[in-house]
């Protein structure tokens, strides 16, 4: 799986948990919470959906690695490819 595919999975999850948010112009290198109206519960929902839908575990100490779309791709791609 490529980083772009993983980023799309993250965008799809955001679309599910925050359907009122516009994800069409997300910048890869900008903090997701700064770009969108996501609170800490929304962020936890993203982590939970990664586990529920894809079996990807993200330990709490690694949450900062999911700050931006680019960092999500970098951090999650090896996890998807290890499955």
C-alpha cells in the first residue's frame, strides 16, 4: 500500500466521523486539527476507526505522529504493509 492510499484512508475516516468538514483541500504538512474543527474526541475516533476497520494499532505515545496528513502517511504505511 502506498502513502497516498493510506492518506486517503485517513481522509475517508475523517469524512465518516466529521461529515460536515471539507476534506477536499487538506494540506499534507499542516496539522489536521489546525485545518479542521477536530477536537480530541474526533482524533480518538480516527484512531479507533483505524483499529476497527483496518486492524491498525496506534499506541497513545505515537498519537503525535498522526498530527498531519503527511505524518499519518509516513507512520501508518509500514503498519498497513506489515499486515
